[in-house]
């Protein structure tokens, strides 16, 4: 299948935050799409990032017409209005195209997103669920056995399968396939001339802050990749010309022994990165 990875176009450029803010945040690519591409070998991919490109609706239509399904990142409330606007446009132009949503916001508000035009919502971790969903879309068949999936069926009927168990071994995850992203679009405002990319070293957070969806998204867990797995991903990014990193962990720095092994490996291999994180 040919899949379009879509970070929604900024149709509403000053809602809920101004364009310069979303442009700054968007100067690093989401890891979601390379991660999903790594989980979907044998398929073809297109990628359109509305945070860093002033793409037109005509360009979106030109990309969508060639796709068998469209995967949209619905990560947070900051971009939710544009997610909805993009879904509305796609459903009007291509009502037969499956629209698949994933991310924190999609997981928290699955029923609302199905009501607002999404055909499928992949809840929480997406690697295994999206692989089963894409295979079923390709060959036809029932979605009833796909854990972690919510979907619309028939006229307004919404269905929800049980949750999928979280992966306890993050080192077993497929490596991100960064070939799906044109890294030349991304330049975090750090020193250096290299490209910017995202790095995930863990998933979740053991804290339960009332204002944050993270503990709900990951069921209160915090799971870690090993230092060597992180270093392998860093080496791959370095080969692609990446010098600037956004560590996408929700709470980096809570496993200092592992982190020290990562720092020592960076120095040992003479890798050069400028990076930022949430902590």
C-alpha cells in the first residue's frame, strides 16, 4: 500500500497559538512517522509536514489522491483544530480514503475523533496495531481482532477493541526509517549547520501530574531503551547529517546510570550533537 504521513496543514494559523510558535516547535520532525515506517516494511510512503511547509490544499489533494490511506498525527490540543480541518477537507474530496489517527490526543478523545471524521484511531503504541490494520486494509477482512483499535463501521456505528499490552522491551522496536523524511526542512535554533531530528530514549513517565496526558497515555509506566540501542540510533542519525536533537521523552534524566553510558558512548564515538529535552 501507499501511505501518506500527514502533519496537518496550518489552515488556522493563529489558533490556538500563533504561527511563529508552531513554526518553532515544528522545526524538528515528529518521530512518529519514521517509527511507523520502520514497522511497515514493504509499503510505500509519502510525507507532508504542515508545520514546516506552507503547503496548499491543492498540494494536499495531489498527495492524497495517490495514497491508499492517510495517517495523521493528532498529538495535542495545540494542533487539534487543524487536524479537524484537514480531516474535513480530505473527507469532502476523497470520502473513500481511510483516515487513520494516532497520538496522545487521538488516544484520549477517540470517540470524538471518530465523530469528527476519522475512520480509525490507533490508541497508545502504534507499531503492532498499525501493521495489523494496514494488512487488513490491503487484503480486506474484519477489524474485530486488532487490539488497540477504534473505528467507524457503517452509518455512525463506532466500535472499540480491547487495549493492546504495552511493549515491555523497547529495544525490540523496529528502528526508525528516517528515509521517509526530508531532513533539510528541519533546523532547530541551535549552533551548527546540521539537520534536526527527534530521538526517543524512553516512553512514559511515572509521575501523575493532573495537567498532563502522559501517565494516562502510558498507563503510569516509564520504560527505557538500553544505552546501546540509543547509541545505535544516534549513529544512524549522524550518518544522515543530523547535528541537532530534540529528545522526545516526556521526562528525560530519571535513569542517570543509563544516561551516563549514553554520554560516554557519544564521547567515545566522537559524535557531535546539540540537544534539548523535557525533564
